[in-house]
């Protein structure tokens, strides 16, 4: 029983401290839950990607609606990938912590994509995105390197 407790404590603590650079959820390898990250920029809306057009980047699978979007991403992945690995931008800013994100709660600010947890959190983000970006940019390096 003691071994099980020690194993579970070690396992759970590694989950809470070791975060992937790209948010994919617990049981998936899909970045942005399979939404096409290029579409936010080209279509100005979230669009679900297609399994025909997929690539691996930073240990996550990225889905796209077309070969053109896939090629655009491959040429400039940092331009299209969401900030803070697709984790909730408000949580990185205001809580200095990780939280999942909803790919339908998004914003592009100064040419960069930001995702948030849900509609309520997105409203908090929208009140002062410049402040949240400043705080999140300061928090992110130490947070991701824990």
C-alpha cells in the first residue's frame, strides 16, 4: 500500500509540475483540439482541421483545412502557433498558472494568437489585453521551465 501511495504521489506531482510546451489535453496529441491555427489569421474564425493535412510540431499534432494552410504553417510555425503553447492566456497572466483553453475563445493581438479557457475568462482578458500580454510574457518563461 505504501508503494502505491508513493507511486501515485510521484505520478501526480509530475503531472502538476511538468507541462508540455503545447497544450493538447490529457488524452490527445492534438494542438488546439484539432482546429486549424492558420485559419484564425486567414478566415478570421476557428475552423476544424482535417486529418489529411497534419504535421507534428513541438510534440503535438497540428491539423489544417488545406495543404495551403499546412504549407503556411510549415514555413512560419511561430507566426501561427498560439502564444503560451495554447494554454489559457488569462491564466498565464493573472494566475501565473496553466489552464486549458477553448479554441473558440480567441483573439489576435498585434499579429499573435491568444486562446482562453471559456467565454467568461475571455471577457476578463478583453478588458485589458495589453496588460495581460505584458504579465503573461513575464510569467511564461519561468512557468514553462518548472
